[in-house]
């Protein structure tokens, strides 16, 4: 399960280690890895790209993402 939340002007993405997911995240411009808390983040403007890349995966999207 991929957890997606809004964090200010960024989208916070967390999931158990999966090399395929990591490759997908790294293909999105502006990605950042946060090793201290073990999550990825993307600019909010890249939300559509994230959804397109993970269209067949199970995304648990927090309602705050849409606000």
C-alpha cells in the first residue's frame, strides 16, 4: 500500500521498500528522499504525474491532498 498525504506545498509518499516504486518516483521532476523519516516527497504540481505512474497500484490518498 502506498500512502499519499499533503505536506505544505509537497506531496508526501510512503511505502515499504520496493525498487519498482522507487524507479517510478525518481522519474518525477523535483522528487526528494527524506531518509530520517523514510518517505519521498514531490512538488504538489506533480500530483497528476504521480497518479498516472501508479494507476495500477493501491494508493491510500489522504483527503487533504485534494484541498
